[in-house]
């Protein structure tokens, strides 16, 4: 029993969108051609009279089941993608507020805290985020984050300590959400059932037009394009950290650049 999709599936999802679209169109177009050239004549005969009349309600019901299943799958896929985007924004906002609070608070040696925040952000952007595309477990060893937590706990009790502790907790919650989403994999049975229903829809449409080759070609071509579009939408967003529409650490990268510029500004002024 297959419980995990093969690694080649990740490579497939990482393809550029035009290549992914062309591949799906070619795949379902080839299946439609097989149905048109071989399956329908084999089942209904060359003239389409062997099977008799097939009511349109039969493939319509299969197509309806396919459409409903695609809708049920698409909704949680989009919700998970939106949740991944929101987690990235929330995490970046927490670190930005943390950096601003450290900079604005006087009477505290802000350099160690500033460096700890900068190291934590650098670790997330350069080391942790690239692992999300192929993460299998919602755990990544993060020494810079533990160092930042220790620096915050070492602060004396006061407004800064409480504020940084709350912001760190918010950033940690967003990170855990991000890691959990990255480690989530769609079950193989989902894709198998959708694929079977799509193939049955093609076969049913072909059998309806068994007695007319021209109408069969047109109908199968239209259905193949529609099925390809459904799979493009699902594949483009099913893994929030993989593919052309992957969620990236854009806000954290901007924050890291801002912190580097703020750090270099006093050094340039002294020169």
C-alpha cells in the first residue's frame, strides 16, 4: 500500500508553470487520443453500434462526481496556502517589532539582542526556509532561535522583557504553523481517485459520441483541456512551499536587509 508519494512528484510540482501546463495538456490529450482511437472502437465497434445507445446521464454523473471531488480538494488546498502566507507575514511582523523595540529602548545593551535577532532571521531565510519544500517532519534544529530565546530570558524583568517574550512567542507559533504545513503531504489515494474519475469521464464522453468520430474528437479534446485545467490548479497550490507560487520569506528578507543597513550606517558615519 502506497502511503507517500514518490520523490519525483516533488520534482514535477517544482516545474515552471508553462512546463507544468504543457505536460498536463499533453498527458490528458494523449489519454483522450487513446480513448478516441482504441477504447471506444474496441467497446462500441468501428461504427459505434455494438454497444447500443449510452445515456448521457451516465458520464454526466461521473463528471459531476469528478467536479465535486476537485472542489472539495481545492478548497482546503487554497486555505492551506493562505494560511502559509499568513504565517509568514505574522512571523516577519513579530521579528520586525522585536527589532524596533530593541532599537528604541534605551538603557539596555542592545547589541547582543540585535545580533541574536539578526542571526535568527538569517537562519530562517538562508537555512530553514529552503528545507520547507522537502520537509518530512515538522521539526528543524534551530540553535539561533534557542540563542535568541536565551538572550530574551536573560533580560531583567521589565517592559522590554515582557514585550520581547510575547513577540518571540508569536513568532514561534507562526513558525510551528509554517513547519506543520510544510510537512503535510496530500494522501496518494486522493490523486488516485481523482485520476480514475477523470479517466472514466473521458471514456463516458467518448462512448456517448461513439457513432461520430468528428464529434468524439471535439468532445474529448474539450474535456481533456478542462481536466488539465483542474489539475493545474490543484498542483500549483497543493504544496505551499514548492513550485512557482511557493510562499517565500520575502518580508523576512526585507527585514534582514533593513537591519544590515541600520548596522552599517553608524560605521559609515564614523568613517
